[in-house]
């Protein structure tokens, strides 16, 4: 089945730790995205990538880092510099830039600071 | 700057009712509009994508309309069922990202 796979589903982070969230897609999409969702707020864009080895900051990139070494994979690292990382993280992909094509989302990773 | 508003924020209806969810946007120069469904603790499921040249799109019991001139889209759900209970989000592309509304939380009770 084609789709987007995020792992793990739940992740716990201690203060001062870096953690990495995985996102893999087999849709042959060029563009991939990371969004953060907090209760009562809309989705906010963290980073996006439209081509391998290139990515751009979104609206809330501080405290996060990404890489795009393969077309299929776009991992997100939540660093210790992110002061409030507890949230639901969603990965998405689309065929081209999101201007004209349908976006698809993974099932999300819930990150909790303990 | 594109702003997206969804009204109502929450809706509770008995099974069998026909429903209309609203999505308003401020900039009518859009490429498309996409409706999503989100179940609690889950990711987003794409329901319908309407291109800017279209006025409506249908999938099963769902029908989405688009009126760019008035900055509005509606999602019509026919003969609602308890399984339709979820949060419904609309989103519009803005350069390289999607701008989301805050959603309508729908509960359909038996």
C-alpha cells in the first residue's frame, strides 16, 4: 500500500535530550513537510523540502532540524533548544509544491517531555 | 496574508441529519482547497480537493463547493452517521505550505 509512515507513534523525551521522528513515504512525492499541532491551535509548518538535499524553514523552525538525504525519507530532530516540544507532529507529502496538488499525511507522532 | 476561518467550531447532531460545514478565506487568489478529516489522536485523511477552476467536488456522501469570489467553501455531509464524528479541517496552499483553519469538531450521536 502506498502512503506515509511515521514512527514511533508515541515518544518520550527527557529534558536536554535530542530525539528524532521518522517519516517515510512510498508515493514517489517530491515535496515533504513537517507540521506541529497543539490543542486549540491550527497546524503550523516547521520545515519543508521540495527536493533531495534541500529544505527550507517554516514558521516555527527554531529548535528543530531536518535532513533530506533520500527522496523517501524526511526525519525531524527535536533538539534540546526547543523549549516546549510536547505536541503532536505530522508529516505530509505532495507530488509537487503544495500549490496545486493534493497533500497526504501520516498518522502522527505524539511527543511528550518527561 | 491568507487567513482561514471555520465555523462552527463544534457541532453535535443526531444521526441522519444533513450537515453543512463552512470554511472562509481572505485571499481569493487560490490554487485549490482541500478538506481533511482528523480522528482523535490520528493523522489527517484527505477527503476532497477542489481545484480553483472547479465549483464543486463529490465523494460518496460528501460534497464540497468552492466560491472564490466570496472566499467561501462548504462541505456538505448527507445522511450523517456516528462514524462521521471527527474534526474537519479545510486548508489552502500559500506559496510552499498549506494554511489550515482550526477545524470543526463534529459529533453525530445515534
